[in-house]
C-alpha cells in the first residue's frame, strides 16, 4: 500500500496477516513472517523511531502440532527381520535398529555412542544429548545381545585414529557413522520390510516413548530417558496414546 513503515497501524497489519492466510501460506510460515515484523517494530520502538508498537496486539495463527509417525511392535520386528545378515553390514544395521528402539536415542546420540558408554552388567548406557547433557538410559537384554554379535564383526575393522571407541563404524571409511548414513540405512530397511509410512531414525524414538506409555510407564521417567528439558515435550506422546 506504499506506506512508510512508521505509518503502519495494527489495522494495516491485520489486513496483511489476513492476506497471507487468503493466498494459502501455511500457518507456520505465517507465524514466522509475523514474528519478523514484530522484531522489526520492537527495534523501532527501542531506537525511539516510534512511541508505541503497532504489533503489540497482533495475533498469530493457531499452528497446533503434528503428531509424529509411530511404528507398531510388529512393524519394528519386521524391519529387524528384513536385515540380510549375510552382508557384512547386516549385523551392524540390525544392531542400530535395536539400539535406536530399545533406548529411544536421537540419531546424533547413536552416532556418538562409545563402547566405554555401554555398561553391560548394569544394563545401562551413558548418552550425551543436546548441549552435551549426560543421562543414563536402560538398555534391553536383546539390544545387548545384538551389540555382542556386532562387536564380533567390528573387531575386523581397524578404526581410523580417534575412532577406536565409537560403537558403530563404517566398513569403508573405518570411522564413526554419519547421520546421513543412518538415515539411509533406516530408509532401505523400511523399504525391504514393506513399510509404507514415512519414517526416519527419529521414528524409533517416538515408537519407544509411545510403547512405554502404552505399557503404563511414568511420563516423568520417559522424559528422563528421552532427555527432554521440559515435560511438555514428552506430553505429545499422551496424544498419540489417546
């Protein structure tokens, strides 16, 4: 409307916001655009270009939240069963799926997991999450069994210097696995198992939490195992369970 920024009123901004909705921009993108406008006008007030902030009463669209995709126990079993153990990467890939699901790890936590972080006798692993925050997570007997089988294969790899302690290594590069490689492994195995859901390594983390909740686990305990800062993040799984 060829207005100078200092002439803009709340009414102008509400018309603009409605226009974003009318042309089909996603609510999340609308909220991001309006957030930028708020920041700009907050700056103008701080720098004394304006006395009042026209965005103060500007409402954001209701975004809601998208429930994450979750696998059934049967689907997870079929993914694990689809691994070709005759391939040299077979046992490693099978162990990756088992540990992702058994411990509810983020993909970065899996890639950074070290052999010195696995306490077999105690049935725990030590995980370093976001911000290098440390937590202890129970690990199932089944996952520990798969780890033992993988270690028997891993001993044939001579790790590159600095990679000796990482649990999961690339046969070709002889270094720890990358996030991209784990994403690829999950996609391939899901395809082989005939899973049509859109899944990623994080899907096993969602499934871990949902299945624990369905089994009657305490929400606070699930929060601690997942390493969530806030219980509100964990509460999304109550919606899935419902």
